[in-house]
């Protein structure tokens, strides 16, 4: 069980941890030497701090950011889904299924009228249509869906530690 699931308070972080987090989010390929210059710490101390943030589950991984259009997936949409029944097995099954679809960027369990949002990126509107109709709407638990095209995406690359 993760710290967020157990509702334990997060360990205290200081300004150096915040600097490390901000710098690595802006450039995860930054060398330890460059990071130590930014933090004002010795390289060994900086490396130990990064390892500690990883061990505590604050840093959960490193990844490459890709341009969806360069991959031929320039059409993005949010598919709002209503499920029935809304028991744990149904919800987990639905989320596992849509997360496994190659078109899915992310999936969210939400409150409100709908139960989930599936963020998809596809090649064109015909691909969107087939994804929604032939892959999402046909799932046994789906009783309704509403699809909205994404015209622009403005994603924060750095999550500020508070």
C-alpha cells in the first residue's frame, strides 16, 4: 500500500529537496554533477538526497516526454464514461481494460455524473470513432459515454513541491 493510500503524512522536505525535484522534473537527464551545482551540495550528498527521495516514493520514476503529433497521434479526446454497477471489481476491470488500450494516455476514476475519464490520442477522427464505439462503448460495464475533443493541451512539466 502506498503512502497516499494509507493516508500517512508525507515526510518533511526541505528547500534542497524542492530544488532537486524541480530540476529533475525539468531535465531528468541532468547529471549528478550539474544537480549538485544547482543544490550547492557535494555530489555525494546530492546523490544521497536523490536516492532518499526515490526510497521514500517521492520520485517514482524517470521518463521521456514524447510529441504525440510526431507519433502520428495528433487527435486527442476525453471520453467521459458512466459505469454500472459501480462496485470495485467493475471499476478495476474497466480501468485495467482501458489502460491496456494503445490509444489510452491516461484514465481517471472521478466523482460526479460520470465515473471515469479516458484520455485518448489517435491518428484521426475515424480512429477516434472506432476507439470509442468499438473499444470503449462495447465494454459490459459502460452504460453511457460522452466524448470531447481536446483542442489544445497545456500540461505543467514541473509539479511544484509544497
